[in-house]
């Protein structure tokens, strides 16, 4: 007599399209339904024609960044929605029993770009992009590919089972099967979630590849003490705080750092939380996509990716977004759905018999080309080993047993529990701005209450963080892109704040740079209050007759303590160019100059109706950012002659 199929096997047999998701380590969720491809995030069908709310799982491709006006290689990958009609839960053990275990051999396997070619790309990005002020860090990918001569659905279920059995530490473990497209992965990173109005982002960066025999506190300590890895994490936290400040009324608060321990890799992470009343589709749009898989600043990162990656990304670095109707009815004006959206990394794609595992490395000013080559090998091996496509270092399955109360407890060893590791993690926060670590006072009650400011965005959304801090100083703040700001707005605003941005301040062939020269000159000539930051600071310095020059080494994500008009200030810098005066210069005309005593690099300026700063006072690296910002705003707003 043939045994009856398990409930999971029977449910899968009836489903043409489905998703298997493990989120809590104990349960496997099965989502079934019809597939609908839509053009824009706003088109994700969260309600049926009658208005009844629906659950939807959306695969959001990288090309969706065009909704924000950003560049990409457009491969036409659809924004694919599984409109959920069935949502069942099975135990992890039942799923392991029901899913196939046959090996899936790979053929014709290897990277699409050679190690040497990838190392050359790394060198070029460091020299021509980071070295020329285009941004602080960029993620450039390559793909591990292979032929798979096996049934696609069976392959997907086999790989998902392997992940379920052997991988640990994933935020989502999943298999998403839709017509002619399969995605199977174990993503460590929640890009964004929204539950009952609380938005959470989870920037993860820094990759520690476990040595043979496993990680130890000694080997992990060396990784945690690495300048590159630490700065890499701080930079992505800054970038995600830009997004949080755009979607959350309270800007977001940081907790962490924590360790994300997986089977072959360990990462470091922070958690950012804030409150928002936005539709979750709008939250997703404003946070496309994670800087951990793109770079910073986001808009220019997309341009750099387009320049240096040879093929489209598909779904790599996009998200799998699950929109679930709220358990309790939302009040008018509140979102109707919660959102849970992991980043699509550590994922294997199977299309038309071809496996693709995209992997990227975060390139910063300290990057070693061959170290980044090794990082892509480690990440690809992590995915391939986890799905059983290559040998695992330590093929010990994860076992979840019933607790025997009479037996001594056997807790898994967590490196984060080691006192020295915990102290190393905690020590990182000593470098960071308390403003972003602590609960924030209500905006609008600061020393400049009743005053207003217009912030000009120069394609770096640090302006959203800067605007948030200005609101906490009491100002009413509006943000306008450089391409939309009018001369009338420049003339009429009580305080104009010209923000940071990528690029060479001397490059007047750039329409953006040329426009900012015009904005700064126009406002300065009016004598009305002006504050400039980073790129705009350099443009102001140029208008005052100071030299502009590239730094010998870019200051991207660099924390320095500098003198700002007689007071030391710990500030985060993200600049490749600097204004420079002769060492010892303290004034130029009516403008005071605060500069490095040895090099003459200009850190700050103040004169009648104007103030300026090279560093990013809004950055998490600026421990004295709020105090310095208040001083500079106060000076700019002081009536000339007062």
C-alpha cells in the first residue's frame, strides 16, 4: 500500500506558484496563489476589486530604482507579485521529512568575471570613483554560474531543505517558485520592516569568513578591530539613517552593534527604528535599496554600478517584500498592511536550467583588490555550501529537540556572549553621536523655534538627516532638489542650507555643480543667512578666492577632531576634495577661516550672514555634530552688524 503524501507534499503538488519561508527557526510557511506582474510599487495589489485586503509577496528587482530616477542596466525583470490565496504553517521537522534530498550536480561552473578582471575593476573604482569624490563606498558584484540538468521544482525544494537543515542565523530562509523563475536563499539581512507604524532597518556589513575548524574569539577579535570593517559598517548605517530620516517623523534611533552569526560567515549589524504613517509601498520606494548592496550616496552608487558592472542585476540586491494585512483594523490615515522585506542576497537563482549566484564586495578607500576577490569567493561558497552544491566545511545539521528537563542544558556557543567580543562591540559606540543613539526630544522646541530653513539637496540624502537635526533645533525645514530650486526660493528663504553631494566642485561642465555655484553666489550676494556643507562648503570657499584641491587620500567615512573657531569638535568627514589656504591663515576679507595648522585644509568658515563646514555634522560619526550645527546656524542667523 502506497503511503499517503504528507500534508506539505500534497499542498505543493497542487500549487503552480508558491513560496516556502522559514522566519523563526521552528516553522515553515507555505504561501500559494496566482502570480501578477506589475510595473510600479504603487501597483502592488494590496486589495481586490471589492476593496478586501490581500496578502501579497512581491519580488522587487533592482531595476525598480528607476522609480526614484536612478540609473541601472534595465533587464526588464518583472516586479512579480504572488497574490496569496493560501497561507499554511508546517513544523520544521515535518518540512525536513517531506522535502527531497537528492544531490543536484552542477556543470560548467565558475565566475562570469575572472579574479584578475574583478581585481582590476576594484582598482578602477577606488581610483576613478572614490578617488574622485563620487562616493564613500560602492558594491560591485560578479556572478557564480553553472548549468543544472535537473527538474527545476525538485531542485528548488532540495536546496531549500538543505538551507533549512544546515544554515543558521538567516533572517529569511526561502524558496520562491514562479513561472520560469526560481529563487532560493537564506538572507541574513532585513532591509526594512513596518509593523503597527514602527519602521525597522537592519544594516549589516563587514564579512568575517570562518577559518577551517570554525570561528574563535581570537580570530573574530582581529576582524572586529579592523579599521576597514568598522568604517564600512558606520558608512552603511549613515546611509540607512538617511532613508529612515526620509520616512520616519522621529528620524530613527540606533541600537547595537550585534553579531549576525551564520554557518560560514559572521557579520556585524545595527538596528534602526522609527515611526511612520506612510503606506508600506511608499516606505519601500523611499528605501530602495540597501547601501550594503549598492553603496553611498545611493543615487550616485547606482550610476557607478551601471558604469562598472557588465550585466543587469536582476533581483540581486532587490527585496522579497511580504505585505500582510494588519491584524487589527487600522485607524483612518494609518497603513493597512505590515511589511517584512529581506534583501535578496545569499540567493541562488535558477532560470532555464542555469544557476546564478550573484555576490558583491563593498569597496572603500582601504580596500585591497585581492581581499575583495576573496570576499566574493567566500560569499559564493557560503551559498553553494549551504544548498549542498559544494562540500560543506562542517556538515553538522541544526537539530531542534524537545527539552529533557533532567539533562543538563546544552546552549549553542555564541561568540557574541564572549566578554571580550561583547566589549569590542560596545566600544564602537563610543565613537558615535549620542543624538542618534538616544531617544530624541520632540522636534520644534529648540533654540530656533519659529524660524525656517530651505535645504538644497545636491544628490546626497544626508540632507534628510541634516533637516531632521535642524528640526530638532526648532526650525521649520523644507527640502528641495538642486534641479528644482528656483531663484525666488533662494532669495526668499529665511535660511538657505546648501547640502553635500558627490563630485568635483571644480567641474563646471556638470550641470549640477554649475547650478550650485550659481545658488551659492546668488545667496551670498544677497547677504541673507546661508549655511553650506561639504561640497557646497567647497563651492563657497571657491567663491571667496580659496584654492580647491584633491586630498592625497580621500576622507570617506573618516572621523577627525578638528578646531572649529576655538572649540575642538569630533566630526565625520566624507570628502575627496578640500578648500585650502596658506597655513596660519585665519581670515580672508571679512570671513573667518578655521583650518588645519599644518596643511591649511579648511574645516569651517564664518562671515557676515554665512557659515560653512567641510564635515558632515549630521553623520553618526559626528559626536559634536549637534553642538557645532547649533553654533553655525546661530552665527548665520545673527543679523549682520549685530
